[in-house]
């Protein structure tokens, strides 16, 4: 049953300031370290909070037809009806995690995650 999102707690990045679009018709929610996601009854993804790692930049292919959402600390995932995952992978390259941040989008068609990444 669709509902409204109510959020509270630390709001340093706006992650608990629920946008108008997420105040009705929401069927699922997810939260990362400093961003939040909502899935509408129409299969649209709403993202808010910090966009430092691109968490709020919802790719075109993930803007409709989404059936499930999830959020990691610095990334977001969606599930489309045909079992296609979109994941924005971010990680530090360098010695002991002290290097440059590298992000890339990865599509994976299948029943499980993760695929073998090279």
C-alpha cells in the first residue's frame, strides 16, 4: 500500500528533508550514509541528500519501471522487472584505501549479484 515518507535524525546533507514528491504514493524506501531513496507506485525513483558520489544522479534507465531499490553508504541500486541491476560502484584506488576515488556504473543481468568485475 503506497504511503508517505517520514524521516528524522541527523540532517547534515538534507537526507531527512523529505521532498514533496516523496510525500505520497511511495511503496519502498532505502537509506545510505547521507542520501535517501524512495520508490513510487509508478516505478519512479526519488533520491535526495548528498550527491557527492553521484548517489542522486539517477540514470535514465533507472527512472522508470523499477520494482525495488537499495542503498549502500555511497551508492544506490535498482531492480528492473527483467532482473537487471544497475549499481554505481565506488571505491578508492591506492595504498590502503588512500588514493583517488573511482566510480563506474555496472549493469548486470541475472539472478544474483555480484558479477565478476575485472
